[in-house]
């Protein structure tokens, strides 16, 4: 039985599950060896063999309880018809499709997403066969608001301008595509799925329900209608006090919280609604030493050992020493 499924059902298990967002990444020399020999980042995402190998690298090195498939949230906009490139030292760049007109929106099609992203499902199936059956495998997506933001801006900038028209139509397309992509990942072998809403903290409170909560609720409802027992993690980074509303209204089973969320507030206001996941500051992991030990132990005490999923408050940083990760895991596992 999935360790995360057990945690949701039993509320407390014999150990605290641990994994890290971006755990298969640039801080690992074995990852960089593949990255430097590959044509580009997208080649790795679309190669089932490479994606599977990269996914398993941190499992072999650290014996994490959970593997997360190597992929990217922006493959959905690309599958919909938006040009995508990853530029070294800059990050993702999306061609600004004309999304201000009905004609521009109609050029995006959710019908082709599953076919175009079939290498992702192949990578999941391959990884599931290679992964210890007791370890969970996480499939993931970007939430509609975050994907919408990238598509409007064309990159990771933070202006987040809403187009005056047709945003509703674009959200409907993104919600459908995200929902189908999650189900396809589950059917390929993912035992847990996570919805990343990386830019949810950038939206005004009066628009939060419309652009963050409601699309997420629809996605969760769709996934649960197909696979009712699949654990779903929501991570609306930067949502601050709105985390509580997100936990109450979206239907997610697990709530990932960022490093800015006070531990006592999270324990008091969130833990009775969802299983918590988080939230060590990645800069603390980068620093290591006594501060890392103190902060790790503080999280364990606050949320209760065996009662939550230990993770970072966002992705691991590129220059994080491997020995710091090893020490963190040793602290968690006693």
C-alpha cells in the first residue's frame, strides 16, 4: 500500500515520509552529466529513458520515500500549441500567442495534449517498473492560474496582466488539459499527483477564488471521479492566509506549504483539514549546520513525526551541498 495513502487514511504512521521538490536536478553531479550531454532540457523531458533515469537518481543516492517524475509544468502549454524553449541562464520562454481574441484561443486545443505528452506517460510506466513498490511516484501539473500567467507573460516575469477578454475560455481549456494530464499520469503508474500553483501568491484576494480555488476544485473533482482514492497534493505557493480557504474548498488531500507559513498557525488552522507537506526553507538547507538541524527538528516537533510529509518550502537550490541533504534525512529518520 502507498505510504502516502496510508498516511491519509491512518493520520499517523511509523515514520515521516520525506522527499524534495526538484530533488532530481542541478545539485546532483549525475544529473548534470546527463544535462551536459543532452541537446536541451526538453530533450530530457521527452525522452522516457532519460526522464526515468533522472527520476531515479535521487532515490538511489538518498533513498527518499517518494520519487517525482522528471518533467515540467510548461509541457501543457506547449502541447496546447504554444512554442516553448528553455534558455540557459534565463529559464523558460513561451511565444506570446494571441490570447486576447477568440480566434487566438481557438488555436489552442486540449484534444492533442495526451498524444503529445505520451512520452511523459511512458517515462512514468518505465519508472514505476524500476521503482521499489513501497515507494510512491508523484506525477504533477501546473495549475491553470500559473500556466495562464506564463502564457500571458511569455516567461517567468511577474507582471501577471490579465487580458481584458477571453480569460474564461483559456481557463476552461487549461482546466480540461490539466485534468486529463493528471488522470493519464495516474493510469501510467503515478500513485500520487501534485498541482503546483507557483504564482498563486501574486493574485489579488478578490480574484483568488475565481482563478485559483475554482479551477483547482474542478480538477480535483475530475480526478477523483476517475480515481477516487488517489492522493492529491495542492501547493499554492505564497498564498499566505488564503491557504486555509484553499484547504477547505479545493478538495485536495495534502497541502504543501511554503517556508513563509508559520508552523503553529499551520498546525492550528490546517492540520485538521488536510495532511501537511513542507516546509523547510531551501536556503536553510543550502546553509546547513546547526541552523538546518534546528529548523528541521522544529518542523518535526510542530507537525508531529509520522503525521506529515517532510519537504522544502519550494524547490531545492542549485548549489545545495549533497552532504546537507544527507544530514537532513538522517535527522528526519533519527
